[in-house]
C-alpha cells in the first residue's frame, strides 16, 4: 500500500502523520483507466527531442507527452514533420504552442510590473496568427495544441466542432494562464480545453476543490521553471496524483535560463536542459515507487482525455443559432 514519506519510521517515534482522508481522493481517471501520465516540457525542436528520446530510453522514463513552448511559428515545416515522425515512432503525443502572444508584442504593459495581459493574444491579428499556427500544425500531423488565451481556445474548439480541425485534436491550456479556482477551471473546460495547466503553487486542498468541479485532466509541474516560481514538489507527487487525477506530471527544471523563443544560439543550453528534465522525471518515478505509489499510470501511447463538458461552440452569423435553451453540457455543475 502507498505510504507517506518517512513512514513507518516516524510512527515508531510517535510522530506518525494522520492517514489520508478518503474524501480527498479524486474519483476520476483517464479513459484508459490510468490516473496519471508524464510530460516533458520545453522541448524546442528536433535536436532537443532526439536528446529527450535517447535519455528517456537510457533511464527508462515512460513519456506520454512532449510539449514545446516557443510556438509553431518558430519551427520550419521540416522541423515539425521531423518531430511528428519521431514522436509517432515512440507513440508519444506532441504538443506545440500556438502563435504570437502578448509577451512578445509591441505593447508595453507586458513589460510592466503588473505583466499586463501576459501571454494572451492581443487584438484580432494575434488571434488570427494563433489560428493560422493551429491550421498549419495539424496539416503537418500535430494532434495537440497549446494555447494561452481563452478566446483562441474557444475559436479553435469551434473549428474542431466544424471539422476544420480534426475531431481528435486536443487543446492544452498554458501554465501562464492556468486557472486557480474551481469555477475558472470549469469555464476553461467548457471553452474546449482537454487538459489544463494549473499553477504549481496551488495547495493540495485547492487541487481537491478543483476536482469537485471538473474531471478535465490536470497538468502540473512537479518542478517548475523559475518564471513559474521554481517550486520543487517531488515529495508531493503521490498526493498530487491522489487528489488531482487524472493528472499529467510535468518534469520542469528550476535554476535554468529562459529559452523562449528558441534559436540555434541557445542550442547547447536547450539540449542540456532537455536531458536534465528527463533525469528529474526518473527521480520522481523512483520516489513514487519507493512510496508504493507508482501504480495506476496510463499505458504508453495514451492521449485522449475522455468525455468533457462544453459550452455551445461559436458559429457563423450565417449558421442557425444554437438552441437557446440550456442543456446539461452548458450549465455549470458542482461549482
């Protein structure tokens, strides 16, 4: 049976932790029956991907998803197709970030103390750029898109509903706009999200609160990069799974330089940090095994999120309006 870190040794000294409350255990799982999957983030091109795949084989780290942060627009067609082929050969999902974002725009607010609107798409042109990135990526075989704007997400979901994007395309919400409360999490799910990064500083109780409102898969950095706080929560991994399932454990890296947007001038740093993220994953997996909590991982190749709740998708003015009567898919539950 799983046990808390330090047990039963602490119990013999009279300092045993109270047993976990079964009420806090998430009742949800991925459709394959697994409760957790793994993700290696910040894999910024074919060379970094090759390093990750080689290191994951050497260390025996199962990888369900590879994600990239610089954006589709920072990759050539050949680079994208190379990454798609390499991931397909290992039955790993590849997630690429969509388009321009506020942090690279000419607006000054993103560089102010407040951070302005952050990564969100500023104006119609940036929204259009994100949509263009999405259409290009899926035409080259990408099946998962990372988004940082609720409007972009809703529009991409609308294109998925219309068949302009394949029905099996999944959308992942960026950690830099991730929801921090149950109501916001449920809204992002209904806008079309298939998995949602939540900030790495949320408490265990706050994960439980989110799980009471939504069964949408959760993404969480077990170790966060410095621009997300630099938190290292390895010893929380088992409890994160218990409370947050279905959950992607993301193996980030603190004390590493920022690498977005990536280019060849950062090649050595990107490859070295990619390898170290895999090693961090090995450390987390070993810890879970020592605590008896390494079971219930999704089988290799799993990627679908299961049935989720949605708002009615956006439609053209020339299309018939959706039925105005609310239904069970559009009325928030458990919030």
